[in-house]
C-alpha cells in the first residue's frame, strides 16, 4: 500500500486533514533475537524487595488482557524462551476487570488496566509494588511516562501502549470522503441517522460517558452531577439508532457492514483497515470537541500466584525489539523510547498514532474521579436501558 493512498483516507480530526497510518503489521525487528536484559541499569524507584531475580520464573504466566492486544508471536517467544506455559483471559472494559479481581483469588498474574484504573487499584491495595531490580528494561520507558499522576512514584506499573479513542466511519454510508471531525456522528441524530447500518458505542462507562461529555462541551473527567446526567441522557437518546455496546468486536462489525459508525480505539481500527486493505473505504477521526488519550499499563496483582514470572514478562515486553514488535502489530503508540528505532517508520511518522502537539493539546487522560466513579457506572447502565 502506498503512502499516497494512506494519506487520502486516514483523518486526524483536530487538524481536519488526511493522515498516514502503517501499511504493514510486521517488521524486520520481529525476526531478530530479542535484546539481552543484561548490562542494563534500572531507573531509580522504590523496590518492593520480592527477591525475584532477572529472568526468574516461578510457574506459568496467567495474563488478563484486552482482546487481541498482543502479537501471538510474542506469547510464543516468551513461552519458549522461559519454558513456561502462558494462559490468557480477556476483559472488555476496566470496570469488568476490576470486578473480577476485587474479591481476590482470581489466579491472574499480570493485568493490563488503563491509567485511571491503576490509581483505583492502588487505593484498593490490589496491586503489588514492583521490584524494579527484576525489570532492568524499565530504563527503556520514555521519560514522559515515568511519573504519571495515577502512580507518581511509578511503583505499581509499567506502561504498555498508548493511543486515542475516537470514531471510525464507513465513508460510503457517511456520504462523504471528508467527514466532519465531531462526536456528532454518534450523538447528532441528523448525522448518525445518515447511516441505515447503525452504530456501536463502547461498552465502557468512562469512555462513552466521556465522549458524551466532550460533545456537550464538558471535561471528560467532570464530577458535576448535572453534567453527568446530561451526558447520560444524551447516550439514552441514541437507543433507537444504536446497534449495541461493543468493546471487543466494534471494528469487525464495521468492516463486515453490520454498522457504519463505530466508537473505539485507534489501533484496533488501523489493524482492521490494514488487514482488509480497506483504507479507501473507512476513516478514523479524533473529534474536535476533545477526546481521550489513554495509557494502558502492566501491573502485578497483589495476590499473583507467580509474581516472579510476572516481573519477567513485564521485562520481556519492555525489551526494545519486543516493544517495537508489539506496536507494529497493534498499531498503537509505544511508551518504550528504546523501541522507536525498531518501529515501522510509517507508524512513527503517522500523526494519527503519534499526534502532533496541536492535537495533543485537545486530548485528556481519564482521571480517577474518586466517589464519582460509581456515578459514571450507574448513569451509564441506566442510559443503556
């Protein structure tokens, strides 16, 4: 696929211009041997003192992750390199993940929550402080991700991938090759009813309430009861036009023609467009009213059965070449600075994946809103009907 074709079809909404996205999901780096962890120096951070050695394993790895969020080759490589079994289970949103682990005894070792959820899990003592002596590849983490507000001492997590949440559209159903960069494709009846095929919203309280809040001109982290209610009412008004709430297969439903508008995560759309060679038929936009910029992270549960295997897996993902292979496969941006030399140039140069400063200025991270979190969930469930 040529760069010219990609430039015609991928939109970065806040600039209202067509952009580029990667044309292939593999790289030469994936065929090379991973870099050795030996000889690296871990950044200064509190150590939990678990006594795990670099590359130590203490049983299988049980990974609780988002669907289709890791290259299967990386799982196979980890299994072969460290001679351990890997069990994967999947969750559709942060809230369901939290519910699954709150009671304890889940059996999971590594979980992959989003930024705001990390803070919630820390407060609930659900996470194990990381032993950074067992994660020397932590030095590869970009400085911008080393002291986030949800874990300022960087004790409980290592960043995994980051990206944006926006809208993808079937251009033929939208009736334009240059769709307006607005959440109106979901919430404005005149725009959203333009497609007889319908639409999906994420089955995620913070993401979908956040989209509605942004469309209404409010912060996606609003704690004002009246604003939250207004957002919930707006979501409820979509019932007659929506096909459903979908966090796992939204991109597949779009490309299968079952929907024409989908709310979802940037990299999922890009990977689907690439797999179907469908760049001429669809567009991804980041609405100009504002949108979510998120970071997903790797964390070890406080009751993880195999904490040393968990640390070894985190170190494995933070390896420069492995980190690049992850990004080249999922089409999300990497928080791994050392990985950049191995990431496909088309991905690194794509402002839809690595947004320029003027775009980032209009993005917000989801924050832990404390006691208001339950209001987000309750209002969202009521709005779904």
